[in-house]
């Protein structure tokens, strides 16, 4: 995977625009790396306290459960999972309620794997995963009762993606977002390192928590709740870095320079900086 051109400058405000095909290329490699050193949930973990010794699997399932509770999906409703990965959170959700779930991912390999997992779980009759661009969803207006974007907006123009989710939601429909954010300004001496990390991980700019009010209202949605859960997720990148280091030789042997570059970001001290945070937002489409 080439990372040299993973971002392009759109204007003098330094806004980063990530091309969908570069996100797909990133996950051609990182999907398999994640399965090796992290787990089947391609998102952060949620630990109850600094003393919580829960495993990664337990902590990541717990964050899924936070979103499930916020989503409030009811039997018979239709749900959209924007950026579904290999489908693990959606399948966990499907196990809690008899509803129809559609996931979308920009990576065709992830869609194939997610559908295979749905079939293995006996859920293909009401859970499916499509290869599609979340910023140009292939669904009619007002197709879904609820939606979530589970740590996927970090790869997208958030305004465009939120507008698309608003378009496909029915009036009164509910949206839940889990996203990384920037709690404080980044120190100038780390800006070049952060820009390099964003390029390698195909990540756009990190919004502040305050930015989210404008992002959501700008998409024609009404913000219901905005939770800063950074204290519960802050151990994630440290543990990811430890796992990547443990498997470094095997990963670099299999994926070469692409793995080396990604691991260097994960093990860099910048990943543990308190300026980085995590939020869960709940919004709804006005009736």
C-alpha cells in the first residue's frame, strides 16, 4: 500500500480530503493486521476504570454495547451500519433484537468477510453487508429507521457523510456516532508527526468536541447528546501499540513496508497524548 499520497490539500484551511480508494487500500492491509494483534472489533475498547483489567475483546464488546444502548433499535426496524468493517458489531447488535441490518464498507474484502460471518451465524436473512461509498450511499431517501457510524467518519468528509446519513434516515430517525476527536490543540512540535500519522492511516482532520454541534446541525440533524468518553477509551492506543510490537516481525514479513509504517505510528509516544479523545454523539432527523 502506498501512503505517499494518502492525503491531498483542498484549500488553505489545510482540510484533508481522503480518497475512498485510499481508505480501501489501507484496509487491504490493516484488516489482516488488526485480526492478528487486536481482535475482530475494529474499534477502540471501553474500560470501566484504570483498574479494569478487561481483555481487548471484552472492552471492545463493551463499547459496542454502549452504542447499542444509545441506538435503541426496535424489532422490525431497519438499521444502517456506516463503515461496518467485517461486521462484528452489527452481528452483535443483530443478536439483541429482531431487526433488519444493512452494513456498508468501502473495502470489498471486508464486505465479503462480513457476509460470510452473517451466513455462519445464520443471520443472512436479515443482516447483509454492501460494498459501497458512505459518502454516496446507494439507498433511497428515508430508507432506515436508525443508523450508526462506528469509528468510520475519521476516514471521511464528515459533513458529506452526515448529510448522506440524514438523507437515508426517515423523519424522526436516530443516529449514533462514535468518533475520535481532539480535546486540546496539538503542540506545534508534534504537528508534522500527527500529519504523517493521518496520511498513513487515511484519516481526515480530528474535530473538537465543540465542532460536533456544528457538524450535526449542518447536516440537518438535531443533536440529542454528546458524551466525552475519553477516560474510558484512553488505554486503547497503548494496548494496540503493545500488540503490534509483539507481532511486528510476522506482520512485517507478511505485509512489508506497509506494516512497518503503520506499526511505527502505533508505537510512537504521540499515540498516548492526552490531546486525543473519543466521543459518542446521538442525534435525530427532524420529523
